[in-house]
C-alpha cells in the first residue's frame, strides 16, 4: 500500500443524509432500494433495515460476483470492487470501510476517470425554489463543461436546509481549480461517497442481485 496519502477521513456512521432521490448509475436492477447518487440515503433507517453487522455477514458469505456487484453499486470501478471483494472475510464493519477507503486511494488514473464518468449530478430537492433549481442546473453545466464529468461532493453531516447552498458554493469554488487540482479533490469526494454508500448498503442488510453488475 502507498503511504504518501493525505490524511484519511474517519469511518462514517451507517446512517446517511440525503436531499435527493436520484440513484447512482446502476442499470438492470429494479427490485432493490436505490442508493442515492451523491447526497447519500435517508437520515432514518429504511423499513427493511437490519444491523450493519448482519449486512457484513452477508457480504462476507456472498459469491465473488454478488460481492462485486454490490460494490459496483457504490463505486463504478471494477478494479476497486474486485480488490475490496478479494480481501474478504472482514472481521468488522470498520475494517471493510477502511479497506474500501484504502482501495480508493490506489485507483489508477484510468480507473478514476471511469468511476467519475459513471457519476451523475444529483438534482435539488423537488421542493427547491425554481430560481435555485435553475442556478444549480447552470452551475452543474459549467462544471461539467470545464472538467468533463459530473460534480462530485459528499454532503454527509450537512443539514438538509443547507445542502443546496453547499453544492452551489462548492461548484463555484472548485470551478477555479486547475484540472489536476480538481482531480485530487473529486477523487477524495468519490472515496467518501463510495464508503458512505457501502455503509448504507450494510445497514440495509445487502439485498444482492446479480443483475446489479
């Protein structure tokens, strides 16, 4: 493993926050709960939720294809999914999330490009004012025109009423970055999203489907 990384963020709680219902790109699956695209899951546990520990047990016991399909629904990098799945069984949820984080730091440039290309810009909450929705669409378009992929941000810990402003401020701030500087920031946000999505799936109990691959 590399050692010259920026400091790793701490492992998040398995309950996540959301201001959108847009799923991450995961074609082919229609019978499992959608994972939110960027603003991660509800603040409460879904009705079908079980303990993260139970989800970990199922993940450890899953076939390679099932485990990789689950991981690809969290980050669309085949190399990342294969690497995390290959190191099973994990003794704890924290160990799995730490491994997911570490694998994210070691993505090649091509792997990172592919994973970022698979992300989609999350829309504002349906109740957002029309002017805010228009401003957000314009900001997303400007970012994608500059950097060639969707704006990626983790809003974990941000209050619901502050999320739209946080996204707009983030886009406006990061639009001034040089491409390589922005690549580093986007990669870090993608790692945070992948870890948060995986924690959310563990809390769901992991309803795995081969069709999620």
